[in-house]
C-alpha cells in the first residue's frame, strides 16, 4: 500500500524504522545487505554503463530532431550551433549528475536527488508525475527476465547505433573531401526564427541528447560507482557530441535546408542519395537504435519506480524483486501500459514539447539541489566534484528554457504544466491523507497484494 516513509518496515521478521527527516537514510555510506534479503546485484560494469548511456541517448532523436532544430532556428549555421551548445550543456548536466551519483550512492536518479536535497514532498512529486506495442512487450519481457542479458543486448544495440552513425558520417566526410559544401555557404543567412522559438529548438536538441542521466537511475547496481559513473558519463558524452555534430554536418553535404524541412526521415533520404541499394540497411539500424533506447530507458526508469516504492511513495508491490531473476519485475511491468499510451500520440513534436516541460523542470531542480547541498551539507564526501559555475549555468538554462517555452508553445507546454500539477493532489491523496475510507484502503490493498502464484517476489519495504 501507499504509506509514509516514517512507518516501520519488516525484514525477515525484524522491524527497521525508517528516518523521517526528508532524506533517504545513510546516503553517504554503503549499507551491508541484510542477511537473506533479496537485492539487486551489482552487474553494471564500466562497459555496460557506457552502453546504457550511449544506448539511451542515441535513439530516434538524431534522425528526427534535425528537422525540429532547423525549423526553429531558420538557418544551417544556427542549427549546427544549437547542436554543439546542446552537447556542451548536456555534458555540464552529466558532470553534475556524476557528482551526485558518487556522493549519493542510491538508485532512482531525479527522484532520489530531489528527495535528498528538498525533502519528501518534492521527491514523491517526481515519481507521481512521470508518465509499437509488440516491440514494447519484447523490451518488458527482456528486462523482467535478466539484468545481465538486458545489459548484454544493450551493448550489442549500442554497437549497432554507432555503426548507424558511422554509415552517415563516413559518406559525409567523403562528400566534404569532394568539395560538396554549397549548403554551407551563407550558413547563417535566412535566419528568420525569433529568439522566442529558440527554446523549442533547444528542446529538440536536448531531446536528442537526453539519456545521459539514466546511469544514475541504477547507481546501486554499478560496480565501483565512484570511478565508473564519472568515467562512463564523460566517455559517453564526448563520443555522442562529436558523433551528433559530424552527423548533422554530413546531412548538409547532401541535403539542403529546404529539403531537410520537407523530408520525413532525414537519414533515409541521405542514404538513398549516396548509397543506392545499401540504403535499405539504414531503416534497420534506425529501428535497432530505437529498440536500444527503449531498452535502456525501461531498464533505468523501472529502478526509479522501485526506489520510490521502497521509500513508501508508490504501491509496495513495485518495490518487490523476483527472487530468482533479481529483477524489479513489477516496476518493469507497470511501464508497459505507460509506453502504450505514448504510442497513441499522433504528433511527435507535440509529445516532445509537453513531456520536455516536466523533464527539464525536474532536471533543473536536481542540479539546483546540488548547489543547495554544497551549502547545506559541505562535509558530505564528494569523490567527484565539479566547479560551481557548471551546475549554476546548467540549472539556470533548464529553468529559463522551461519558462520561455510556455510563451513559445503555450498549448503543448501548458499540457505538460498541467500534468506536472497533478502530482500535488496525488501526493496528498495517497501519501499524506491518513483518514482514508475503508473502501479506499481496500482498493489500495488490492493493488498492492494482488499478484499471481507465478510471481515469486520478495518485498524490500
């Protein structure tokens, strides 16, 4: 059931009282696993960590975002500038998360860090506002059955993504060598986009780079997190940023700005013009890229639901682990209907705009929380520490982008704002309200304990 974090938790017949000070208990120390307790294993190595980050970043974004960025910037030069700046900003944000991941060694990502910095209300608020079916089903089954196999397949899919990027970059470089630079002449000419539309361009760019934070969702499963989290983040971001900028340069060696705005699949159009029959392979690599992004995202986000349930902010069943597979099975399965709902959205860019509102709002708050923790808890061990200007610049950029987007696209970002506000009544209804009617408590009880005999689960409450 939903409950307050201050309530007792039963582990193998003994009670463990949870702290109620608005923070997760013992965040700076490594707590030994209690005897006989089923926990998630540390199976995420450095290579697997890199594959999670690169595998979730490189998805559909690099194949669809060029159109959105060019549309909102108005010129080739400005679009390439936005791609570069988004890469640098994403690196700044990733470095901030690297510091948080090494000093707060708990899974959960945004949820855990906001809970630690600002208290229970804001932490619970994050998880209460987080929102091709057959492909989604395959990903759910994969993540339910084995952490190791999911990570291994993610490594393979990451390799496929890098191959897909190279398939575009190499011919593009050859085009530059041949002198195909006509689309770069007067690169900043025709820039009729207003400053008010730049946040939407950055939304598209940051969407393409989003995924750098997902390794922090699985911190408890990372081997040697003090070393591997910063190294995996820095390595991945350099590879992705260089790859993305070169990919966009390659596009413009063959496709003009006007043609790019009218094409539905930039990568496919590029391949058809330069590769002949081999262009048939590009949609396959794009599909594998999307599959890998979905796999990595579900692998990571399920851990946020798992941790939020463990802290009493979601139903108890989501904190349960399969006793043989050691996977957070219910937390993985609950993502399936949420994924299906997303598939019914017709306009991808509208979906992008109203989902980006909540995402960058919370990420901005997380990084602001890093600054707050520097002053609130200066003695907290920080194996990895970034200069203060990095979190200050990144959090300001996120919050400025969110605020200005309400003016640029009031309808879709307004939907995102409305979705975000639903967390307030949900928090008070399910977590704070003590005097719930009996029928309501019974309903919550059924949602918690209704599980078939085919699910051998162990609770971590």
